[in-house]
C-alpha cells in the first residue's frame, strides 16, 4: 500500500508559477512510475505528466515546455514545476503512483489560475 499526499496548490495569476509536491509512503518509491493528472470542472481527468522509475518522461501537449516533472527518491517525493500558468490550467491536480497493476491516488490539490 502506498499513500500519497499532495501539496503546493493555490491561487496564482496568469503567467505565474507553482510547484506541486507529492510525498509517498513506503520504501518502494524508486521503482514506482509517478504521474500527475488534473481534472477541471465538468471535464474528465487527464494525464499531465508521467515519470518512470528509469527517468522517462511524458507530457500532455498542452503543458509541454511549461511544466516539468521530477522526483527525489531520497525524499520519496515527486514534483510538478508549473510555469507560465494559464487560466485553462485551473483544475484539481492529482498524484498517481503505479507498479504493475497496482495503482494509488492522492487526494488532490486545487490549482486556480486567475487575475
């Protein structure tokens, strides 16, 4: 069992930056594929960024060049650095961990981009 706790969300103006963090419990963090998803009101949850245990990254086209996913295995933490934020980035952001068929989700953190 892996527990995930996100933090770092909040209200930011367009063009601003935020860094989300997701802390994971357990000793197997380094072998997990970690990802960030988001869900805006009335929309389906969508993949934002993924980072495998081997360091391979994938990004949604809408965030390429603006968001960066990274991990610190010593701290059991994955990050999402979000720059040049736009109003359309407003959503609840969720952290997800998986290994094989096992999947774990965090509770989510709200990001609001508004002037």
